[in-house]
C-alpha cells in the first residue's frame, strides 16, 4: 500500500467525512451547564419526563388521517422553567438520560437511515448527531443531560420541524416524528475505477436533487486492511424518493475522474466514474517563522475543498483552492494555491507535488467555523457536524470588542489581541448550541431562535 497517499487520503477523509472509524480529531467539547431534576408533570401531560412544543411547520394536511391523529395525540404545546441548584449539578453525572422516537414519512411508513440531531438549549455543548434510525424508523439517543433540548431529524432531502422538549431522568419518549419526504423509490449504486496500479480510489459522491438543488453526500467504500488494491471503490445511496438526480465526485486521492456529472433516477445501478490517465497531484503548505525562516511543525492549517473548510494537516489533493495557517504565538495567514510551485516529491512517488510557502509573523490567532446545524441544503450523515452550510455575518467579539465577521463559508479568521482573549458571538435570530475544537479550529454550531 502507498503509505503516504493513504495517510493523505485518511487525513482528508477525517476532515471531510467524519466517519466514526476515521475520526482521529481531538475534540474538546464546549461549555455545558447542568439542570435541576424535572418536577412532576402536570396532570394533563401525556408522558412523564418530556415536554413537547408543537412544531408549527408540520405539513399535517398532507398526511393520511390515521397518521395525523397519531401525531396530534403525541404533541403538546407546553413549556417549563427549570432552576439549577448546586446539589443537582453535583449529581448530574450519575443521571442517565435518553431520548427515543420513531420517524415516519408522508405516507406513514418508517424511515430508515435518517440522521437524528439533539442539542441543548440551555448552554452550548457538543451536538449529538451521530444517531440514525433503524429499519423500523426508531432511534435512541443516549448520554444526554436533563433540561431543554431541540430535536431535529434529517434525511431524503428533508428535515422534520424542530421539536423543543425538556428531558428528564431516564428514557424520554418523543413519539412519532414526521419527516416530510416521499417514500423511497430505491437506491443509486455505482463505482469508482482507477487503472493506474496505485491505491484504490477514494472520494465523496455528492448527489444533487435536480428539482430543489439540495445535496446529499456519501463516501466511497474502502478497506483499511485490504491486502492489495484492485482499483475499484463502490458507492451506494439508499432510500431515495422518486425524481431526477445529478451525481458528481470530490476525489480524495489526487486523481481526475470523468465524467464530471452523471444523471440518474432511482432505482439504478452500474453508475461509474473512471480515473483519467496521468499522475496524481497533491498540494501542500510549508509553514515558516517569518523572521528565522525555520519550519514550524506544530501549526494549524485548513484547506477548502468543494466549499468546505477541512482542519488537519497542511497537505491535500488537487481540488483544494484556499488555505489558512497559524500557530501558537503567530498571527494567522490565508491565501490560495495560485502561487504554488512544483517541488520534488519527498517520497519519490508518481505524484506531482505543489507547495506554497507561508511565513507567519508574531501575534495570536484562531479560525472559527460557524455551521447551521438545522440546514438541509447539504445533508451528510457520515460527516456528523463538521460539514455543512456555513452561517454568514456572525460578529466575533474579543473581550467585548468587535473583531471580525464570518464570510459566506461561515469562516472567521481572527488576529487576536492576546492569547487568552475571551470570545463571544452575536448574530440576530441565531443562538449558539454547540462549540468544539477540532485540530485547533473552533467549530460553533448555530440554530434559529
């Protein structure tokens, strides 16, 4: 196996894919506040342990009568106020809190493979979005905390209405959740083919629903323990509603594939992207101290690929168009790869290497990525919460003073006044529900008020 190419592909996959087996990022969860135990429910509450806020945007008029009646019986528009006590906070770690529910489509059928997101409305923490529904449409999210949360289900190019609820100790029941999508018409299946004798193909297949423009992304299959490469990687996108779709490929192996896009309608098999002849190409940053010209090994780098900023090492494959770099004690720098120069590949591989030299100056810096946790413009269940639409125009304040605003990708690159500057964020109509640090980059997840 080509170890360097494999490592680069793995880094890119970790940043872009978020597959649980590949998640090598160091995650530092944000602040978490603990809530007092739930009081006894009102006499008319349908279920102990949970309060529901009726989703105003549910298209109930499109449902069968039986499903509408079931949903109506399960939803109650009630709210409660919780008061935190010191004793409750001390006991919170010993409390088991879980949320169970069932997801149905417009025909009342169970939805398999839908992504389930749960996040606290009390204080920013790590958003739970690694759960999905089983063949019966059921989900169970565990290791939650007591208090107000929001539940959102996404799949088949649709999202459920946000459901605000208050979780109590034990297993909480959300009941049936409507995903306003048509029943599945089948799957799209295909493969990537590379005949150059190198590593197996690796990439992300992006599926676009032609009618809405919404996208869904899946990874191609690969084996960590394969004894030899066969030049083929398969992909499958299950549970698609009827309609016309366009597939494109984001390579993670430095190859160029054709065709650029493929049109298909489910169910369909035998779709194919084939690598063109020619060497693979990688791009890299060489990060230096601006004064001494010594190389900085311990630095933070991001590259942008297919509109998504990926934290990780300062190397990537052709298709990356922009970069950001910074290090402890240095101000951040940013740019593109237009000035990349060809260099000798240090591993002597059949791979062209283009390098950008980045000289950092003294100071302090940080990159912040603001993500819309509720958007279904790009659904990527395998990617968890690291990939998705950014939020533009979020004001970043350092020690209470405005410092920067996020761009159209949701990225804010900060030149901080001091290393320990206290950051806060402001964007009318949004609330911060999640914060976590991944490879030195701060991810901030936002939800609508």
